[in-house]
């Protein structure tokens, strides 16, 4: 790992620089992913969940693994769970750019509903691991292996649902159906794949640098690992989801916007698994410094996704500021939650 050895202002500049790099690369990702969904015929939901979700999650994976290797398990978990919280709220921000209707109404699909339900299940498993007994297989907690298995089953289930859905949401004039764009594109399939790989590499390197800068901030201030990881680092590493969801909405790819965020959240849970594998002293879930604050951040992420699921089911067409009640509620819950975490109330 790189030892930056910078003063506080230097670490802050690195934070801002990595945020800019991640943001710019994320804008390009949205365009590549939308075109790739049309070219491959996989559809926006599958492309968003697997391809875009994985690539936008790369900076967060790099950050959590870096934090675990550097001996900051609380930061590793808080970055992952805090990232889920930030990215879920990002949908409310993206909703401001979609003027036709509430985003959760327009993007209603069985795949998005199922993804959100499975995500809540995975986060519940993380809570069980933190609050349960300290057992390991080697140096790894058994829940890590169960999370990988559950995520794999979840991906298969979503794919199967797209091919033979047992029910569909009621179509309205505001519902946007995931139909491939028939307009010819001069961009080749190879160019799209290379573009995604390059932007993914940029965000991954930026995520690792952001984690190193976060460690410097942690050592130079009185902030806790949960605040640094769950707030500052999570926001920086979640920028791809924020900019890609907003960019996808601007392109009219509303299903891609929602599935990209939920898919990214899926991989964010697996950050914890990767970090547990690289945390050699023992189970990441029961390491020194991991406790109530990590439980709080994870519970906050669960609450936000329950609200999102409610919005996807209720499908309010319009609300204040042209976003639904769930968008407003998610913003309020996130703000109050991290105010409590910051102040220690």
C-alpha cells in the first residue's frame, strides 16, 4: 500500500482530487453502460445490477480492502455500509433530474424490487455477523462465505426473473419500459467494453488513494473510524453511483439508474467480505473498534432501502419537488442518521 505521509491539508486535497476523478469517470460509465445494455440485449436491469453495479463499486472495494490491510476494520465496514446509505439517497438526487414523474414510479420492475429485497437480506446478515458469536474458519467469519453464496443466488434469481416474470407492475403513461434503443450507434462493442474497463481502473485507483488519505485524516483528527469511513470516504467512493444514476436519468434510462444503484449496493455488501478475507488478524466483524457505530451505520442503510422498497411498491407518481415521499424521507433519514453519528448523540 502507498504511504502518502501528507499533512492534513494534503490529505484533504487528495480526497478532493480522487472525488473529481471518480466523478468524471462515472459520467462516462453511464453512457457506456446504457449502450452496452442495448448492444448485448441484457437489458438495463441486468446490465445495471451486474456490469454497472460492479464497476461503480470498484473504488469502494479498493477503499475497504485498503482500510482492512492498514488495520482499520471499523473504517472498512463503515465505508461499505455508509456507501450503501449514500448511494440509496443518490436516487432521490437523481429523481430531481427526471421531470416526467417520480423515478420509483417510472422505473417500477420486478427486477428492481427483487434486487432491493435481496440487498436487505444481505445487510441483515452483516448485522448478524457483527452482533453474533466470534467464530472463524481460519481467520474468516463464516458469514463471509454465506454472503458470497447468497449474492450469487441473488444474481441468478434476478436473471431468471427477467426471463420469466410471474407478475408485472401496472403500466401507466409515466412507466418507462426497458426497450433497447434502435438508433444506430457508431461506437463498437469493443470500444464500449474498453471504455468501461478504463473508467473502472481510474475509479479503482482513486478509491485506494482516497482510503490512504482517509487514514491520514483519521490519524490527524479526533474523528472515529465510523465517521471517516461511513461519511467522508463513503461519499467519495459512492460518487460513481451518484453521477451514473443522474446521467442515466438524463438519458431516459430510468431502469438503469435504479438497478445501477441497487446493484452497486449489492457489491458494497461484498466489500465487507473482501475486507474480511484481507484482514488477517481474525474476523473483521469482531475486530477491536468494531461495535455499536458500525451496527448503527448498517441499520441506517437497511432503513433507507426499506423506504426505497416501499416507494417502488407504492409508486407515487408525483410529490414535492417532483420526487416521491420516499425520496424526501430518505434524505431526512440520512441527514438525521449521520448527524447522530457525527455528534455521538
